[in-house]
C-alpha cells in the first residue's frame, strides 16, 4: 500500500478535473481525496497498490478532456487509511 500527494497545475479548475479524478480513482480501486486549491491547482491524496497509484499519476498528466495540465508533482507520504475516494468542496 502506497500513499502519494499529487499537485496538478495548469487549467485544471472548471474542467471537471475533481469529478474525473474521482471516477478514475474509483475505477482503479483507490482511496483518498481531491480538492481545488486557491492558487488554481488541484490537490490529491491517494493510496492503494503502487502500480494503480502510478496509473492515476499518469492519468493526472492529461486529466479530463478540457484540462490543460502544465505540471504534476507526486510525493510519497505516510498512508492515512482512507475508506473511500471523496471530493472535498
């Protein structure tokens, strides 16, 4: 079980990025949270099997159809034991 914090930069708010991230995380069986940040970025904490987390990180580099991702930063952090994947509003 691996846990990562992911910061996604670019045109990633107002393009269904959070909802799309939740859908992808659910599809991969991952747990965690996704939220918009005041600087216009999206912040994700995600945990699960490392190969599946890496798939989500790769997906984040493209995101949903109208996103224009310029940078993705992913850092391994201690696991929290999330029970589901939630959008924080």
